[in-house]
């Protein structure tokens, strides 16, 4: 399993603590530092959908201009997430079979 996110994010810390507590092996990739978000976005979009990936509740979304936030469609959302990886909802967990976006303790508890 590979978990993507930002190291200092509280939700990431909860997700990794949950995986650690149940002994689930994973690789962590900080997509801001590694610069992998843009290369993974097409696959993540295909598997989860841009609406699920785009974090419209975070600080980065609020920092965007009104024009940037207006009329968001798939193309615009993917471009914004590539330019500002903080707009990607965290964590993104690739289990090899499924792509889980966001942290849900009950769902993570079923992973091995």
C-alpha cells in the first residue's frame, strides 16, 4: 500500500497512526515534496473522480481567487490540483485494488 499526502497534516497523522496500530505495512509519499501529484492525478481521477479528490474545505481552496474557484469542471480541477497539491484531499491511499480518498477509521480498520 502507498499512502500519499502531506507529512504535517493532522488527518495524515491519524491515518498513518491507524495503519501503524493495526500493523498494516505502507509506504508514505509526501506529494508536495516528491512532486508526484500531477503524474498521479489522471489515474486518481479515473479511479476516484475529481470531485472526490478536490478539497474545497481546506485553507488552500479559501486562498484561491474567486475566478479560480468559479465554474470548476474536471479540466480546471485537475489543473488546480496539479498546480496546488494542497488542494488534493488527504490522504490518498492506494491499496493496489482500491483508491481511498480521505480518512475513515472504519474503512481503514478493514485493511490488512
